[in-house]
């Protein structure tokens, strides 16, 4: 690994007499410390200002254009022949080491000291690492961070960050606080166990000053390690940790500026990694200088950037982990766009629940075919693939890239609406139903039921949607059967004959009718028979787009198609002024993200 020095020169100075950091380092001092024989010919102009005595990015966090004092910023360059897979990680670690601003502690539990190892490996770690520790013994860990019932948790990470930050910042505040941005990095994880197929996951975070003497900010991540061996997982965590520290110190403008680019910040975390090695399914940011950051949008951007397949919001509409909500629970889930949430959606969930959950007076015989409500979760899924409801008909044609252009506020207002109805929400990018089933069974081995309408089932049994699977439609349903998922099917009304079509009467394409009949007889498909026929007949013919059109046209009929709570939400959060006839003045109607 070789390095270069970038210089930014102020007025009345020359590059040869620049300063490096609060500790006034000359070019000769830098070269001697690096041991790389850097010469003046290696110095180049840079738009990045680093350290000096006045108006420094180190001290104030201001942009380089406002700096008036010259400084050196040392940028590492990988030597020819270095490991291409981790070259950027090494460069980032060395750049941090050679910047005299960051200084702090690194505490790691569960995967060795892979993050700290990078800083020691590239050299000059004494300029960055005040302390490196791994408290593996639970008793020792408890004496440092307090007692804990579980050790791989968000609470444990919080305790580690708080302890390590104070251990570093308090004693060093007087001697170097004016010129140093203190930090504490911590992770607590569980990697692949010997001869055991355990869930490999953990928490990682950083508490850091965005400028010297500032109140610290904080970022927390939950990660899943997907490599097959503990050694590979440890390496991946080390790279991720370096990327997190680097992003917070040098790319925080992506989340702190007026024109925030959350996706760019999050994507930078997996530099030198791939999605099949690391999944980040939770992010939380806070701090005085980051008070404007919307963590719910950050969660959506994780899904948008492909860093995870799904993000979860609890019954209050706030981000949560899938495991915290679903662990060891029976799960009933409905897929849809819920734009808006309709009476048909509501009846589908109510009628499914009466099949799924045991009534209070359930007999022993009945209890064998139902589950306890107290051990269950009723969940709504918003997919990043477009959906339509006539009973939840999928629009299989819209490309994901087009759908992702829609406002994050659009999704979040729908999440809030579902929360008002009492439901937690999963926002995902799943296409096939078996992928949704696999996600749910990552957290629970209890009963899982997906409720959907007859029109959706007809679409599911069209072979053209499974050409990307080697086994085609058989592979799709084979995977569903493998995880023992049941489909509760809500009926529809035939517009030509005005008759109700239930799952037991459904005819799909002739080529796959036998497959459908087999799944029905096997019990994988269950007909919902306790539905509200009035709701079905009055609402079944209307899609979400039809309801939105009714609103825009000033037709009060839309209020009869959605639950009263949703009517209130739409009226409270959108501009829907009444006209003289008691309807909506469509000329004044202002559509909002809630309505798409």
C-alpha cells in the first residue's frame, strides 16, 4: 500500500509549509510517520480541505471552500498487485488512520476484532485507535456494559456505544478535544456456530462527533451475515465496519445536507461487499445535527437500494425488526397496495382471522385447526411491485424501477393508515409468494397463512410468470408446500352472471387445473366461506384506482367503499373540499401521496 498527499493551500502560504492536523505536522514529519518516502512531487491539488487552525472541517464540519488555512490530506493508494476484492477497504482504513481528526474506541463481540484489525493492518493506527477491546466473557462484559438477558440486541449495542464513547471522550476532552472528533464503534454479533445451522446476525453502530466539540451523533445497523463460514462472515463484518466509520466521517453530507441522498450513503456501506454476503435490514440515525433525518425513509431506502428484501413497521408505524415482531408467532398476512385501504381489504382480513384464530370458547377439536390470537400477528404487506385490488389482483407488468420512483411519503402515509387500522406493515420487494413465505419463516416456525382474492389466485396459476425458475410453476408451488404455507382465498363476483366464485369453484388454465385441484385437496388452498356478502357485492367491483377516480370526480360513493377510519384519515390529510351539493369540488381537489 502506497499513499499520496493531497494539499489545499490557503492565502499567503505554500504547500511546503502546510499543517496536518491539530498536531502541527510538516511534510517531513508525515513522510517519516508513514515510512513511505513521500516526496514533494507527490503532492497534488485537492478540493478537499482537512485540518488547520481556523475554520476547519475537522473542527466545524464546514465545507472545504470555507477553509482559510492550508493543510495536508493524506490519501492512500493501493499498490499494484494488492487484493482487488478489498482494495477500497484498505484505502479507506488508511485514510482514516492518516486523518488526525477521528480518534476513538473500537469494541467488538462475537466475530473477533475484524474491524480493528483493518486499522492495524494498514498502518498508522495510533492516530485513530485509542482503545480496541473484545469482552467475550459474559461476566466481564456485564461489568463493563451492565447486565443483559440477551447479548445480541439493540439495547446491548446502545450500552456499548455509550460506555466506550465516554471512556474515550471524557479523559481526552481537555488535552485534545478542540481538534479531535471522538468516536466509539461497537458491534455485537453471532456468527456461524460449529456444526449448528444458527441465525447469523448482529448489531453494529457508531457514535461520533460530526465536528470537534459537537454533541455526538449515532447510527445503528442490524445486519445478517449470509456467508457459509464463520471466517467469511468475520471478514465481511470487518469490511462493513470500516465502511460505516468511513461513511460517517467523510460522507455524512448524504444524510446531513439539505439535499439528502440516503441511498448513496447506505450503498457506500457495502463497498467491497455484495448483497449475497451482507443484508442490512434496519437503520437508525439520531443526533443534534441529524435531527431532520427521517428514519422511516432510511428504512425504505434500504429496500430500494437492494440492501434488504423487506423492512418492517410496527402497529404505531415506527420501524422495527422482523424478528422482534414475528419471532415464534403465528402469522396471517395480506398483500396489497392499500391505496386506499378498502372495506374489501378489511373484510378479507376479518373473515380470514375467524378461520385462523381460535374463538375464546373453542372446543378441543376446534383448537386443533386454529391458533391462539395472543400468539399471533395479523400483518399487511406493501410490495414495491405494484398491486391492484379486486381482491388483491397483482399488476405483474409494471417494472420495479418505475415503481421505486414513487415518493417514499406515499408508502409511509399508507403505513400510517394501516397502523390506524391496527396493523403492522411489511414493505418488501418480493415478487413470488414463496419468497414472502421464506421471509416470514426466517423468524417463525409456527403457522403462516397468506390471504388473497380469487383474481390473484387465477394470476398465480399462469405459467408465464415463472419462466425465470428452472422448475417453472411447479417449482414455485413446490417451494410453498415445502414451507407448509396455506393460502386463504377470498371469493369474487362474476360480473357477467352476478354469481359468487369461491376457491372451491375456481377454474384456472386447463394446463394447470390438476395442480390447482391437488393443492385444494391437500389443504394448501382454503376457501373463505364466512365473508360479508354485502361488502363483497358492493365493493368487489371497485379497484383502488376506481375509488381514487370517484374522489377526484366529487362522487361521495367513495366513502361507502372504505372503512370510517380511513375516510377520516383521507379527509384529515388531504384537501377534499366540499361543493355546494355536499360532494367534492373536483376543480379544487389536490391529490396527495396518501391517494397516490
